[in-house]
C-alpha cells in the first residue's frame, strides 16, 4: 500500500487542561505489597486544580466540576500518564466518585490500567456505566506494582464540544541559587524575636551535644503533599538542613507530631503525648504550625496561646518558633497569631509573606515560582513548597546565629514566659484523659462504650512512613447493645474538651452531650466526612467544680469517644 494510512478511529483535536501536571507521588505500602497514592479532589480541590494547574478561568466550567452531573457535561475523556523507575511497571489509576448516601461505596469508579512509561492513555466517559448514587468527584487512587517507590503523574481533562481551555504554558524551572529566590526566602522572616534560646540550641549542636527539634501542627506538618512524605516534608527537610549546617556527628534528633485536619485545640491536648512523649523527651526547639488549621479553634486564639505557653514554660526552656503556612487562596490566620508571637517576642516565619507575591508576577517580572509549583492541592504544599518552607526556617536560623544578642534579651524572654496572656491561657494546664490514663477526680461509667475502635486516623510520626493510630485507647459503642448506651463521667474540672471520631461511615451515630443534666452540644461525625480526630469544648467555666457528663448516642449505631482534655 502506497502513502500514509489514516489512523483507526480518528478523533479531532480537543481542548484539554491539566488537573495534575508532573506531580511527584509515592506509593505507601498496601497489605499485598503494592504501593498506593491518594489524591483527594473533593471539597473544592478539583476546582482549585483546574484553576491553578489548568489555568481555567471560565466560571461555568469551574462550576460544572463541583458535581458528577456537571463533570459528565464538561469532560469528554481523561488522559493519564505515569512515569515510574521501571517503565514496564503496571500502574492502576482509579478516579472515585463519592456517593450521596454512601460516600465511599456508592459512587462510580473510573479505572485505567497503564504502564509507568510516561505514555498517555485515556478513559472515555461515554464508555462508563454510571451509578445513581453519584454525587461529587471524590478521590484519585494510583496503585503501583511496588510499594515505597517514587513516580510522576499527569492527569488532564479533554473537553466536550462547546467548551474551551487555555493554551498549556511552560513553567520556568526554579533557580534556588538566584538572588530572587534568596530575596523571596528573606521575605518570610516576620520577626526575629529574642534569639537567645535559638542561639543556645545552635551552639549546643555545634559542640556535639544532643539537640532535639520538635514540630507540632496539622497536615502540613504531618507532611501532606510531600512525596515521599518522610524525607520531602518541610519538617524532615529543615531538620536535615539544621543537622548538616550545625550538627556535629549524629547529635540532632527529630520529633514530628503533625495530625491532619486538627487545630491547636487538639494540639494543646496531645502536646505531652506527642511532643514530650509523656515526659521522656525535652525538646530544644519547638516549631508550632497551626496557621491554616485554627479556623476550627472555638476560642479564637486562647487554645493557640495556651499551647505556646505550655512550650515556653517547659523546664528545658526550648526555643519556640511560630510558623505560618498558607492555603492556595492566599489565606491563613497569621493576623490573629502574630500579635501573640510579638507578645512573647518569639521568632516568626510566614510562608504567606514569602510566596504569595510570586503567584501574581509574570515570568519576565522576575517570578521565582508559580502557584502550581508551590501547591500540591488547595491545602498542601508540593515537594517544592515543602522545600521552600524548610529554606525559610533555615534563613531564620541563619539570621539568629548572626544576631549579637544581649543578657537583657535573655532576661526578657524569661519574663515574657511568665507574663499574663494576651488572649487567654484557659487551657495552659490541659491534660489528656483516655481509656488508658487515669484521673483521680474522674469516675467513669462507660455504659455501652466498652469496646475499642481500631478504625482510626493514622499519621506518620517523626521520620517514619509507618502510620500510627491516633487515640487508640478509646471508648467505643458498636451499636449492638441497645439496653445500655450512654457514657457517663463524674469529673472535677473547670474546662473540658471532648475528642470524638469523625467518619464517613453510614452506620455512625451522632451523640448528644449533657453536662449536669443540661443539653450542651451534639457531636456530629459527618461534618467532615472522613476519619479524623475532632475536638469540641463542652465545658468552660472560670472555677472548678464537680460535674456530671452524659454522652448519648443513637441506639443501634456506632460511636467512638477518643478521649477528653480536662483542666482542673
């Protein structure tokens, strides 16, 4: 046959945009030895990806991505490619729709088998048998043949007729050695504060003394968005930076205590357990990162300040640093938090101040990086973003080392640690009470809460990739015994925080909470729709007294009390 042969099943060129572009992923180990990476697209994440990664500005198109029905109107097909170390490695791509009634089990799953060779394959939406329960685009799962292996992922949407996408642009590589990059990093230094404690830590590290750096925060501190999480997260990167710059041998240690989706309201309760390790650790430096989590702080800063005072007043006198991360909408809570930091003359680092100006520059205006390069999703930094956060902390340490310091400043720090609070210190002495711990002024009748829940939020602590279950010593009602259900506790305290389990399970129960016979609140496990730890203040009075607490779940449904935070 002479000449060229027309391709089989020809298709006209379609507009397309990326929702995931050259993204680093890392397969966490599954029970069968394969690796899995989750990428969540609910709660505005998919819209954000289309806007930031894909450059979509058309509000109609963005609105369509908020539901499965709209998604089907907009998207013709999904192009997927993956690059693994072995190009012949099998990769399974799943895009799960969430259900209206059954979030995780009721929706359609779009599935595509491909190789890790970087070659794009497509899922055609016209081939899919859709489920009636479909509600919103939910999450992407990438399953790789081998666990604990890095890969790169690309996902783009090809559009149906009548819809358009902007031309795909090429992003400049980030030059970390440039003056512009260095200037960006310097912009993060909100306040140097009193440097005496920091300088002492640096000097101790150089002398070969054992130095422990601790990090406490939300999912950013846990390492979300980093791949692999344990080495590419900002905590791991900044810890190694400090170790290489100031350490002497193997004398610098890491404590990483980030728990995704939780505010300082929970951080202050788990501080002794997760940072001090129940009194076995005396950290020399503590970085506190809750600037994008504390929208859930019911006290509007009291819990955050209480946590800071806990750290400042430790007998080991650690250097306390406030770190302000940022969401993709350029927002955080640093305006609330900076005055607290200034009140105690603390070093403060703002990632928001460093990077957000860059997002609105053009390449020819000296732009260092784009928003797409910094963010992994709407909430979390990418590997690049985590690197920048680490470099910002490194710049603070560098500047602290150069600061001359005075005896007067040292005395001031000690005075400030004992100073009256700016917003409040209601929870400065808060302690954890769970099924393992005891409190001699608490008498507990668990009622139907006699079991232990093992389906818990799990996070990677320190430099480990092995997830650790949060609040394993809990009280669980399995719904089977309908004769006795209520949990009752008689306790002496002036403040009490309930920690309960959030979940998307359909058989979970809401629980009504009564204090001294009076209804106060309802613990609703469906607000967030995923398994995580949720703190809720159920008592906050000026003086301590004896109280009767009653927690009443729905009969025949499951409910888990993870623990309590109490202040005598």
